[in-house]
């Protein structure tokens, strides 16, 4: 499946509608910083994610602006009674801000957020009850009920009239104003429900598994705007190229989390009685590559091609170049001839900035779990250096994976369920919508005054795929990561050992260091005519010399 149609791309696009923070980071990285080169997009299409992020922001800003207009128009019509509802809205928004975006924030922040949320809910309930009372009583002078019920006059006088007076009104609340406030609440709820319905329709339409592969008919792809068109074309030119332009502080940006990186350095000593031949880096890699390709073969006992992601293992060569020094983003040497020149020279050098790697990639779980192993070999001064840098892109966050379930639940909910959800959004909608509109204005101001249009090119700062990744995967996924890595690492080390042996060099030291770096205990095949000692201060000597191996403080072994 092409990257633009992968499941990872689809869920990342859905995530831009679900998580405003994630959406804003995508837009900042790919759209605002238009001269910043994109990180390698392993198994997904970053341009399509950006297209839906911009569309999600346009929809959110449009609905937020509608809610802000309703509040602004409603304030004078209700004699500023609606100003009282800003307090619970601020409290609820403060609860969200205090808790933050961490999955498990500290207890103090969780407790403070709980206080903010419940204070906001209680205050809103008091104001809403007072509004209902004035609206249905038909008068602003309501006292105790005839049967001796509770006196609500104090509630009315300390809630709605006080809010009106503090906001500059005359301190009175009529039934008509209360009814108008209720109508505005209903309008805000309808806006929130309509926005959610648009997301649900998008998940059932262009973001559905059936229609998503048809990128040509994706509405988000056809958005107008010269800046978007330029960025989209540059992303698709860069994101899957074997030439990787990087920032010095983040060379493997986009590959995921580093996973057990190790480096081996061994002396290339001639084997006993064997003539040696020159061993180049290219020769070692050409020996390793067929062994890695063999991982694609199904077991001969299966009788049919088995369903295993190793069958789709991808092997290519990539060259890392620093982005510093470019005057324009379009000057990056992505054409084929330039890459071949860099690859030819870089494969035999141990340079600091330009580096050549053999890249081995396995895209599991519908490209949600991506394992990439970068292999680099360098021979110089009768030494062989082997660098293995595994990286893992963890599965997408749970809320992204549950996007279809969330949209389906909203679509199939009855009218009461949809209205209840929309009504719950009313208390916090005013502040949240105002913040959204201010963020949109600030972003437009940044585009105009931030100098991003003529900025110098830079390497990628973040990867939108890494931003959407979960902290950990399931036990099955962790087992798959270990299986992929162990298989690839074993084939790489076996290939290097074979190349050393075929060119007349000893392999014992290399094998020993591989065992140590693989965190596997030293294996002893036999102890015949050998001595060894166990213990921190143990010593051993030959049995022929003193009749046994003695280890002070330990047991004698022979």
C-alpha cells in the first residue's frame, strides 16, 4: 500500500481533528516554517496530514468565530447577563490548562484541576438554575413558594443581577432576557454539535478505510493557497528520498526512538596461514545485503507464503547530509545524480557530517509499528568499525486509533445523547472559542511579520509521526520489535563475520564482542584441559602445574 493510503496516514489525519495541540504542532512544523525541510516519513504521507490539519483548523476557527459572535451579540441584548457565565467558563478552561496534556500528571496538578472543574460546574449550575427560574416565572421578583418551599430570591439577586451589574448593566434581569440567554445557550450547543458532526462525517467519508486511498477526491488536498501548494510539493519531493537532510542536533529525526544502539571496533588481524585481501566498506555491505534479503523468504515447511511483515522488509542505502549552508530549500540535492555521487563517496569514508548507512525497515501493524535499523561499516587503519543504530516508531496514540469508534458512537447516538453531549460543551465554549480565534489571529500575524517566508533552510525540528506516537506498545508489539531487531542484527553480524573470514582475517574477537554487545552471556563450549575461576578475586592456574585450579574464597575447578 502506498504511504499516502496507509492506515498510519489515515489515523494521523483523524488525529488532527481530535487533538488541537497535535494539529497546531503539525501546522507549525510543516506550514509556518515553510523553509524547514521535512523529516523522513516512514510509512506515511506528511503532506496529507498537513492538508487535513489545515482543514481541521479552518473548521474549528469558523465555528469558534460563530460562538464568539453569538456571545458578543448576546451581551447587550441580555443586559450583560451572559457576562456571569464567563466565570464558570474560565474555571473549566483553567482546569484543562492546569492538568496539562500529560497522561499521568503529578497529584497536585490533578487535584487542582479537579477543584477548578467542579467549581466551574457548580457556579454554572447556579447561574443556569437562576436563568431557568426567571424565564419560567415570568417575573424578576420571585420569592418563596406558596407551600413554604425554599426562598430563591437571594439566589436570583446574588447571581444574575450581580453579574449584570458587575458587567456594567443596570442590575435587573427580566424574563425576556433570561429566555434570550437560554436561546443563545441552545445556539452555542448547536454550533458545538455541528462541529462534532462534521468530524463524524469526515471519518465516515473521505477518512473512512474505504475512501481514504482515493487521494484525488480528498477535499483537503485541493485547498487553495500558494503557501500550502508550495509546502505540499516540497514535502512530497523530500519525505521518501534516500538523501536525508538533517539538523545536527537531531540526525535521526523521524525514525523514532533509539533502541539499543551499539558500536563495535575490532582489529583486522590475519588468520593463521591465510593470505589477506583488501576489504572495503562496499564489499562488507554487499555481503550483508543478500543475507538480509533472505529474511523475506517463508519457511520451506509452510507450503505457502506466510503472513509475516518480514516478507515486506525494505532495504536501501541512504546518505545523511547537514542542512546548514543551503540558501534555499529547493537547493537540497535530491536529484538522482547528486545522490549517486554522494553515495559513492560517502560509503568509503568515515566523515563526521556526511554519513552513509544501509537502512533496513520493517513496517508492522499496518505501518503503525515501524522498526528501522541503520547499519554503517568503516574500515581504516587495519580496524573495522560496525555501527548499528536501531530505531522504533511506536504505534499511534490510543485516541487516534479509536477515532472511528468515537465518530461512530456520535453518529449512531440518539437525539438525546447528541444534545446531552453538545449541552456539556456550552459552559467552556466561550473561553475556548475566544482562545481559538486569538490563536488564529496570532498565527496570521506570525505569517506576516515573522520572516518565515525568506528564512534560511533548516533541518527538521520534529516529526509529525513521532508527535502522534504512543509512549509504549502492547506486549505483542514489543515481541515483534524484538523479533525484527534480533533477526536483522544477527544477519548483519553474520555478514560482517563472513566478509572478514573470506578476506583472510580472524573472526574470534569480532564474535566475542558481538556476544558481549548483544547482552548474551559468554558461552563456553568445552572445559577440557582448561581452567577457569569464579569470584571477584578468583585466580586460576593450569592443572598440570599444581594439580588443580585454586580460587581463593571460592571452589576449586578443573
